[in-house]
C-alpha cells in the first residue's frame, strides 16, 4: 500500500444553504475544499485513470449535493462526505470543508466554515 491524498481545492458554488428566508431565496457563495486518502499503489504503477479515483466524478457528485438546500453547513458537509464515501468506497478517509462567504452575522467577517472528516 502507498497511502496518498487527493484534493480538489476552491470549488465555487452558488447555493441556497442557510436558516434565513433571504438565504434560501437569494442564495450565497460557497467554497468547497475536498481531500481524501486512498491507496495509490496501482495508479502509481500503471499510470492509468482506471486505477485511481476520477476527480471529475467527485466534482460532479459534490456539485449535485450542493444543489440540495440545507439549513446548516454541518449538515451539508456530512451529507457530501457520506455521499462521496458511498460512491467511492476505496477512499480511506474524506475531509471536506465548506466555507460560506459573507455569512449573516452582526459584524464584519469574510466567511464562516465547517470541516468534517469521515
């Protein structure tokens, strides 16, 4: 086994997550960062896409999940991580960070985020 980490960083989505009516109506901007550990021994030897995880398929799955509105970032993050692990059981662990740009708080802040590891 050769343990490796794959990452997709800075995926940008306009989505409708949040507890307030205006967040559900107008939506907001979100950044998703994804990382997963897996055995890369076969891919390292073969140099073939069939022996690793397709990053495009992971992106498409995350995109579909981001289209489903949720109240809490925690819910979205765990739902996405579970969906990725279900679709790609060869992943040893999945770490996902969802960042909400300009969250509705009573003061200046760039973002809020949650990170989960499954």
